């Protein structure tokens, strides 16, 4: 059964495509013209209509190809010649477009399509290299001289004598925080200048490409969504590049300079007002942080600091001149909040203080609920720790403020210590201390030291902890109130010097793994089965994996006479039986039958 051919298919699809083009539904219109092309590939009206749709949808190559095909069929068709000139203009070939429009205007003056194309092309050329462009070379003369000084033209490039066969990867220099901010600001400004309100769509799509929610369990739908986002972003980017080629940015800057003095005064007044509002908002947020710090609410301090950092990220040195000062004040307060946790409480018991130190140093803490104020106010959030580590690392690479660097390196060391990556955590904690020493900040130096102590206490390095406590004891004398920190350090040294009872079962399992590691495959299976059977036997009735000293009282231990009914093995250590009771009656004895 073959599908019946639609009667008048060319007219139906062609007119439907023209109707959809007037509604600006270019994708559907192009689909209709494609169906018409399958039915009649030599229809000139269909080819010119599809060329017009492709030109409106910013697909100039397809538009030019359709117009060229229509001109081969009808060399004197003015509509096809107009579409060809429009496609050349869209492809940024402005001079050739003007020439083609002049040739068409000699043949047909009305409708004024060719005249409009001439005016449009001439104006674009004037914007690029004419009177509307201004003195572009004069304005960029300092930049040209700087580039000439960096790469002199007179020097002959020496050819390398030896070319290595081993390819070397290209090292891309990473942008600093200032350069990255300038690059991001310029890209947003260009998008706003050329795309207008559609720039917000572009920003949304750029953010959506890296959004983890786009990858879901529905892999087919996720791929389809990614393709839609990629295609929409590509279309917007190409449209922006086309508009920028038609009117360069230096032309827009020149036209903005020719504004009236009243508008310039208004812009200056708006900038002064924005600076005033930014300074008052920063002071208000800092006062909230200082109030929470006085009340020892560390969790609130960190939450408010994150809010203030988001506010400062939206400000530039132009809109907030004292931005670096506010960042310094912010992270000094954050450092004081972190240091305020490391204190002893005189209302808690000895066990409570030890529990607090174990909690802060990352040591195992029991299950019972605690009403400790430090644990209740600890700035803990349920986050993806790997994602948080990547975010802090990316921020640290672009950071320029020294106090903020101390905070980022402290956070990175703390996160790595949580992931048991003690070597890298020690590296960043040392960097935090070095940076704090350069800016003479005792608070962040001590915070970095506490991260070092946390890693060493978790690994059981008592000597390292003792050396760090002695060093911190001398360094803490620079604080205004050193007694609180010194008492905490003394208790840490005391806890680190105590012997920790090892888990015997873990040691036995480690010995079992070492024994299995030196055996061949056949013996390994048999021995692993034997070890599993041994683990089910109670401790008092099995041999250890390796020989060990006999426990005290094992040589003369006897089986209990009476045991609980239903148990084959008496739990607990075996004890000697009591002596048999003796009767006071002469000649009568109690026998164990």
C-alpha cells in the first residue's frame, strides 16, 4: 500500500510556509517549504520563499544557495536577486551586497527593496570603517604601542635548532579575579547591547548548560533537553555575532559619547546614589555579623557572611570603591567566629569538655544527644562535599584578597581533612598560616593550626600535636585574651598524649588480609573460608590468626559446673570452679555424681 500523492501538494505546502513565515514561526515554515521542495524542486516561487525564511532565521548559507538555484532557473527573477543580496548582507559581505543591490535598482525601482538594501549596506560600511566609526586607530594607539613593544617587528624570529618529537601540552594562563570579572562583564554588556531583552535568555541558557539538574535518570529526555539548549544557545550566539559584525562595538561607544550633558549628569548622580546605598548596606550587614559574633552564634555568622559575600560579588570597584576594606572586615569577623569555637566551658563537666574537643577535632563522638553550645552552633550543612571542594578550589584560583585567601584555604583544608586526605589538607593549612603571617593576622594563623592538629589527632600523631601546641602557645600570646585558647590547647595536648585502645577485631582482619595477600588463588579461597568459620567461633574457644601471649589465668581455667540452660558455650571469661562444699556431719560427704 503506497501513500497517495496529495493533490496540489506544491501549492498547499508553499502557501502554508508563506503563512507561517508571516507569523514568524520559521522552523515550521522551513519544514513546509522542504515538503514543497520534495514535490517540485524546480519551482522558483518555492525557492525564493524558502530563501526568505532562511534569511529571517539567520541561516544565510541556505538562503544564498536557494536564491542561486532560483536564478539558474530564471536569470531575470528580481525576487531571487533580492534574496541573494539579503543573504550576502547577512553573511557580512557588505560591499558585494551593495554592488548587487545597485545592479538590481537599475532594473527595478519599485518596490524599493534594492534601494533599502543600498541604504542599509552603506550605513553598515560607514559604521565599520566610515565616519560613524570615529578615530578607532587613534583611540587604540596605546594598546597598539604596547603590543609592538611586546612583539617587536624588526627582530627576526629565530628558527629553533631542535624540534622535540614529544608533543608538549599547551599551557593556558589562568585569568585572575580582576580579568575574569572584566571578561564576564564585557560579555554581558555586549549581549545586552546587541540582543536586548533576549540577552537574559542567553544568560539563562549559559547557566543551564552546567546545571546538574539537566542530567536526570531519564537519559533519553536528558539528551533531548541538552540538544535543545545547545541549539538555542548556538542560534543566539550566531545572531549576536552577526549583529556585532554589522555594527561594531566601537561605533556604539562613539554614539554613547555624543550624549547630552544632562544625561551625563544624571548618570553620575545615579552612580553616587548606588555607591551610597552599597556602603550603607555593607555596614548594616557587618553590624549584624558583629552582633552574632558577640553572642557566640557561629552558625548565624557564617550564614550572614555568605549573604554578604553574594552581595559583594555583584559589586565592582566602580560601584563600591571600598570593596576590599569590607572583604577584610568580613573575613576577620569570620576568623574570629571560627576561633571562638575553640574554648573550654567551666559549666561543662570534664567529659563534656573532652567531648567538645573530640567533636571540633574530628574524632569519633558518641551517639547521645549533646546540649553543648558549640555543637549546637557549629556551622554544619548537608552538602555534597566534593562539589563544595571544587567550588572552593575554583574560587581560590581567582582570589586576590589576602584575608579571603586565608578563609578559602582554611575551608579547603577542613573539607579535605573530612575526606581523610590529610597530606593535601596539611599543605593548604600551611599555606593558610603563611598567608596569615604575611598580613600579621594571628586569628587565621591559629585557625590553620587547629586544622593541622585535627588531622594529626585523627592519625594519632601525638608528637606532632605536642610540637604544634607548644608553637601555638607562644603565638597565642599576641591575642588580647590568650588564656581561653591556651587552656584549650593544653587540653588538646593532654588528650593526644593518652593511649587509645585499639580495636582488636580490626587488627585481626588486617592480619588476615596480609596473610591472604601472599597466597596463591587455590589456597586463598580455602584460607578465607577457614577464617570465616573461625570468626563464628566465640573468642574463648578459638586460636588467634597469629600466635600471641597466653592471657593470665588461661593455664588453670576449668569449665563451669553449672551453666545457663540452652547455651553450649558460657559467655565471658572462663573461671575456676569453687571448691566442693563439705558437710559438718562426720562421715557424710557430698559427691559430684
